[in-house]
């Protein structure tokens, strides 16, 4: 971090092999920041971005399972089976997309193992001193005539994380003087996509099926036939082995223990217990080090 700079960089807690940057309190992915920076260096003025495609055409791993609820398992058994296969492949922790039998075996094994794990593994840990107020239910447009899949897509498209994502991408693209355009936000395309039956979105082993069909012979097969949303999320065993020392040292620190936002002694007891899942504690590490970094940065600015 340079003196006088308002840009802070640290490794992202999701460990998806990228870094994130904090710019005046806004967390952004370093990879995206560097892309816009590189575009600016190449004198590119406008970027065509793909935000909205996953929300319109069911690109994320949770959507096949929702589509299964719309499917009559007796009348559409083979389509239901196709959705199940897509769901298992997209949520498989390995990168082997073709070995379905291995995926099913691993899934059954994980279910059996998790059944007998420590009770902490099956509950959401919350060591914060204050809990968030229950979120008010938002009133959406009348969408009861849509399939369950399209209802979920509609809510995700209009009312969830995408609005925040668009705001962030607009900020750090314009930070480099790059104007962004989002074709999948065109209202005419959105209306068309929400009118499509499920099978146009998830079918024959793939999500975003209609988009893949349209782009056939226009994109490499390696892109068209890729099912998973790529990224690196380490297994708990790897995470616990590599970071347990760092996490134990952090939670034992006096500043961490005296932080008023959480119950430090309970966190310390948990991380030193048997079968502790350090991933569930890492969010407290993120908050602690972000706050500590900004505090040190503020002191250096004042001096």
C-alpha cells in the first residue's frame, strides 16, 4: 500500500485464486480491476459485459434443482434425470465433469460422513454480539404465472446481488475511463427470456442452453461445453491444515479478544476445540484485518 493511496489490496476470503481490492470502502475483485486497467492501456473506450446472463438463463448451480420442482417426474422422467445430473455435476467439489458415477458415489459418501460429524458442522455459527434485524419481505411484481425457476430468476435478476454488482463494476470501470454496456439488461431481451419455458434454459446437460445454441460456431467448444462456474474453493481439510495456525494466532490476539463486535472468548474456545471448521471463522478474520488496516491507514494519514 502506497502512502497517501486510498487503495488497499488483500487476498479474498473465498480463495478463488484472485485478489480483491478495497477502494474507498468498496470491495472489488482485483482481476476485474486489472482487466479494465489493461483495456484503458490499450485505448479501449467501451466494454461489453455479460452481467445478467446467469440470472436470465439459469447459469448458476442452484437453478437445476429449482427446475426439478417444476418437472413431473413421471411424465418427464428423463428430463428430471437430466436436471439431476446437471445439479450433481455443477455442485461436485472436483473438476471431473464427465464421471457421473464417481460424482454420485462422492455425493452419497459426503452425506453419510456429514451425518456423523460434529454438531458444529451442521449449524451456522454466529459469535457476533448483535444480530441483524429480520429482513423485511420485499414485494415483487405479480410473477405467480411464471414457473418456479423463472420466479427465482426474476427475483435474482431484479432484487438481489446483481444490482450491487452492477454498481461496483460501473465504479471501477469508470475509474479507468471505460464505459460499460450490458446487453443482457436490455428490457426486450429480459422480457423474452422470462417468457421462455425451462427447457430452453436448462436441457441436454447444460444450463443457458439457448445461449449456447446461438453461440455455436462463434465460440470455442471449450467455452460452449463448460458447465461449471470456474473458481478455486479449497477443501476444508486443506484449509484447516494451511490456515489453522494463522487463525489460532489471530483469535488469541488481545485486540481480537477485546473487539466489541463479537464474543472473542467463544471464538477462541471454538477454534481450539476438536473438529473445528476454520472456514466458518474466517469471516471474523476478514472483518478484523480490514478494520485494523483502515485504522492503521487513518493513523498514518493523520501523522
